[in-house]
């Protein structure tokens, strides 16, 4: 799993998404990439990214960590931007890496 490590008040947290199941769980918990509520989306993304390595984490715990980010030297918007990249990497990791093996998808009369 690719992820990021944050050290908050001498405790280390690992955030990220291990696989498609991680992302499906995030969606089941309310993560919506189309959410126009910026803070709601960011807070939810932060919370669900904690769950792979800290499965007992609650949203309240995540909110407390968010509240301590700046005093521990982290920029919240940079953390969220990086988590978004990690989330997208889970999706793109299922794509074919070798162009020679890639089959063309075309619409046909069937």
C-alpha cells in the first residue's frame, strides 16, 4: 500500500488506500468524489484514509487529528491533495501497463 505517514503528538498515523475494497468501504461510509461540500469531502477523505491501518478510528478521532495538523507542521490542503492522488492511484493501478497487451474497446452492433 502506498500511503503517507503523519506524526501527531508523537504518535504515527498511516493514511492511504490499500486496494479497491478500501475505496469501496470509503464510498459505503459516505465518501463521494462529486461532493461539492469541500470541507465535508476533505474531512471524510481524511477519515476513511485512516481506516486501513487504524481500523478502530472514529470520525471524532479523525477530527481531533485534523485539529492538530497545523500545530504539528502539516498543511491540511496538502494532506488532502495527496490523499486524493492516492485514491486515484488505486483506480489507475488496475489499468494495463504494457500498451502491447491493451485491447481496443469499440462499440459494435451485437
